């Protein structure tokens, strides 16, 4: 019995075509599933609130509250001594201290004014 080469070739192509189509369909399903996960999980996370909110709020209070005011006071005293003793660049240093103090102490007010945070 002789096998026709043309029929084997056609059958092999049909099987290969079916396999490729099946692989493409599976890849499409996986891509769609991953896309849905990427869209659904962040929404669920935002609905529950971030687990880092308490820690970030504590750090915000720490750096804009008492610690910032004490560090600003120390910087103002050091800058005042520099200015009183005629150190070169004392005026520039005091200007930087004033700007840094304003930023550190008033940062929460600026954030709430700009973005309502």
C-alpha cells in the first residue's frame, strides 16, 4: 500500500493550522485574563484603603510636627550665631534656613491647600 504524499502533507498542514489556531486562542484568553486582573485588583485595593496609610500619616506628623519645629529652632540659632560673628555667607544661610523652616513646618498646609490631602 502506497501513501499519497499530497494527502499526508495536507493532513499535516491541517493539524499544524489547528494547533496554531488553538495556541493563539489560548494566548488570547490568557492575555484577557491578565488584563482583567490588572484592572480589577487595583480597584479592590483602593476600595479597602492602603495598608501604608497609618505609617505614612505617622511619618508626615513626625516630619512636619514637633521634630521639624525643634530642628528649625536649632538651625535658626546656629544661623543667628553665624550672622552675629560675621561668618561669610551667613545671610545666604539664614535665607535657606527660613525657606527650609517654612517648607518643613507648613508642608501639610500647602498639601491640603493644593490637593485636599
